[in-house]
């Protein structure tokens, strides 16, 4: 049966336009003028996705989506709003109230593309989940507590100073955050958590806190070679992503996307916690005798890949679509519809490949032509860019 | 004699420097007034952006849809013109859902026209609100009309928190700087909306705007059923920089500038009556004739 979408907006004409937009698609569509009607529909119909406005009376779209999350956690939630208040956008995305925040006016074709893409993504994730190989309740790590506390502070609209003070109560996290910002964010140099927050914004710092907590490893396991290798790989990938973005797209990577290079490989870190011995030997084999892709090794041994695992965990943690996409697609750039721009996904892929080559000496890593093809640049020039970025960054030496 | 001349000299110099200071203060005051006007528009801008982007959203989406409709109609028209067999055309019409399109097309265009009208209303009222008029320049204007334009702008922000009802008397026109008075009305009404909003009560509040006149004065009363202003700060609210809002969110100039516009610039008066828990009423009176200026 086709997937169903419920649109909620207090403007009848917006709903009419949306009805026309989706008229020729296969989706079953439902429409509600307020939160109350929306909840009634959700109770009686099988709804797969809710697309809601924010400003509504008497219950706001924000409260509605929170309610939907509590009552129907598997329903995908999106915001389509004319209200471009940055604080509200950060709040909605940070708290995991919605996967994507879309601003009106919308482009019909692009909007349909985004929704198609989202459903495709969830179908592929639910395949892995329903195969029973990974069971969220049993094995997957919970969100690090420091991260949860930071998100709560964002919710409460606390000041950057207070947030910095909170992070600094955890010395090892503070050290890690500063190390990550200074080494993995090409061209940036900050001396304090507060400075990092000012430069990069809460959006990005909370992702970095997440990564730095995961760097520590589950249950405070002692650092081993494999963990050191992975941490280094993620930092080098992130540096290259930042540097290449600046050089090939002639601008800094957007604030909210700037931790994607770090988070893309989070599935590997989690794998190392789930299957320490197996994954360590897999990594060793990959670095020593690199004949196949690591993803292939994972699929053969485990039945799922680090991309799928990372995406699943991030989704389970209610993180936004662009982070899930960074995980899921950095080895297979999707054709269209992703929230994270294709160019960024392609650059994550390229950066990841070069990081294996340069930092770990895995000479045979292949860069997918559909990723490299997005940039009008020869392989030689790309090599030169990478070499020059790496010569200026000091991320390998640490 | 020499001493006297020196004293006169120094008095003249002091006088000059005082004049300079007064000039400087006037300039600063003008800047503050302008920045407060910007700030009060800023308070509205989120609501206005919302109210404009909604119609822009459906008008632009509908226009794209319409483009698709027109393509299909053209295709059928072409078939008719080339004289293809009727049953083939019928079949294609069904595929392309031509009946549905023909039915929807009128509705779609009506909705687009309404969307554009909604945008036009907001833009016109923004223009009316900030009508270019020299500060202090008095032109006959209709206060009711001014309040109406303010209410349309405020509505975008207020409609989620309060109903606003008006009771406009036949007050005619008075000599005034209407753009500045609009700023006064906007500030007081927005304060009321915000106070009600911050109460976070489950139901909408009520704001009433009433105008009437007697022989000499025009009166405007703006009443809300919000939290009220505590007795102990009522005599401070018109002081410059007095604010109850957290630092950084308000300039604290809103009501002091209201006072200045009404009392100093228009020779009127502004009074507040409020009880904690029962609401607040601001009453403004403005002279119908400015004798001070004629004489």
C-alpha cells in the first residue's frame, strides 16, 4: 500500500495547494486545519508522515509534533512553515521534534523529491531493522548524557556562556571538543569552549560533543589501536571535508553541516563497541591487505554495514535527516532529494577515501565516479588540493 | 571693565557650548525615536513574514501546478485541431484528468487572486504605518484609520493570543503626525499582546480599542484583560529606559517615546489605569485643534 502523508496547516489555501502538489503522486494524502483534527486523523488512519505548520491555534505545530512523537514514534515528522525564526528552527531540529524544517514558499517538485527520498531512506533502514540483525533495545548505545544535557539547555534557550560552563564541568569532553574543533575543522583555531560556541554555533557544537563522547568508547574501555585509528580517520576526513568544501565550492561549509564529516563514520565507532574483536581484526585486515571495500567486509561478516548502523542509531536518537544522510550515503551518493546537499555528501565520500589513503596508507581506496564527477576537476588537481590541505592541517601529528 | 568683558566672553562661550549640547541631544533623541520605530517594526516582522510567506507559498505552488494544467489543455487542444478521432481524444482527456483540471482551474485562480490580495493588504498597511512625514509636521488625519492600519499589522502576531475588538466613534480628523501616533498605538497594543501571551493561559485574551470625542479632545482607550501592571511601578513606566523585560530584549524606550509623542509633540495626555490580575487601560487624549500653534 502507498505511504500516507498528513498535512496540517491553519490556512485552508495552503492545504489546497499541497493537495494539488501531491495530486499526481502515489501517496495517500490527508489534511487537517488544526492539531486537534490532526490527532483525530492519526488515531483513525494509518499515517506514515506528518507535515505540519508551526504557528497554529490553539495547539502549535511544535506541540503537535511533540505529541505525535510521544504517541506515534515511528511516524516521520516534518515542518513546513512560513515562520523562519532561527531560534524555532534550531529548537525543532535540536530536540528531534522534526526530521526536516522546510520554509515556505516551497518548490513543488523539490518538495515531492524530498519526501520521496525520505521514504526511500526509511524503507532501507527498516529493512535492516526488521531483519532482526540489530535490535535497538538490546545493543545500541544510548545518547551520551552530556549531549542530552546540552540539548536541554538549548531547549531552555540558555546562554552560550552557561552552555560552555556546563561542557567545561567535564574536563575530558572539554579537551576533546577543543581538539576536534582545532584539528578537524580546517582553518579554525579556538581557545575555549565558549569561543567554539560563538564561532560554530550551538547546532554544530552539540554534534561535536556527541562525537567526542563517542570517541571515549563504551563503558570507558581503554583506548586500543583500532579506536585510535578510527578517531584519527574521522578527524582527517572532517579536515579534508572542510578544506575541500572551501576550495571546490568556494565557501565555508554551512554551520549545521560542519560536523557531518565527523559523524559520517559514527557507525564504525559503534561497531567497534558492539563487536570489538571482530571489527578490530576487520580493520586490521582492511589496512594491511586492502583488496575489497570495508563495507563489503562488513556486509559479509555481519549482514549490515557501518553506514546502515550509524544511520539507524542517529535516527533512533531522533537526530535530523541531514546527519542520517551523511551516515547512510557517504559511500553511495543519492541522485536527488536529500536534505544534505549532494555536493556535501560527495565531498564526505571523497574526504573519507583520501583519509584512508593518506593517513592510513590504504592505497587502493576507490573514489566513486558519481561523487568526483560532481566537481569539474582532474584527479591530479584533487590530489594536489588534498596534499596542500593536509600540509597545513596538523591533524595527523596528534 | 576688563573683568566684566572676560565674564561676558566666558558666558558667551558657555552659551555656545550649551547650544551645541542641546543640538546634540536633539539629534540623539531623533536617532532614538527612529531606532525605536525600527524596533517596533522588528517586533512585528516575524508575524508579517509569516503572513506574507503563507500566501506566497500557495500562490507560487499553485502557479507551478497551473503550468502543468495548461500543458495538458494545450495537448488536448492540439489533438482537436489536428482532427484526431474523437474517441482517442476522449481517452487521452481521461488520462490527463481534463475534467478535474477544468473544474479546479477557476478555484485555483480565485485562490491565487486572494493570496495576492492578502499580500497587497499587508504591504499597503506597512506603507500607511510608516508614512513619510517630518517629525513635528502636523497634517489632518483620521485617527481611526491609523488604528485600523496598525491592527491589520498587529493581527498577524496577535491572533494566536488575543481577540481585538474596536468601538470607533465619529471623531473626524485632527492635526497630527499620524505615523508617530501609529507608533504609539502599535507599542501599547503590542505590549498588551505580549503581556497576555506571557501569561500562557489556555484561552485567548481580549483587547478593546475605543475612540470618542468631546468639544476639545479626541480620546483613545486601549484596554486589555492581561496581567496588569503592579501598583508600585505604574508611575515609572513612562520613564526612559525603564523596562521589566530581560536585558537585551527591550529598549525600555517604548512607553517613554509614546509619552513624548503624545504629550510633548501633540499637546495631549496619556494615562494608565491598571489592577494586578484585572488588566490595563491606557487612555490617550489629543487636542482637536492646536491653538498653541495658531497663536
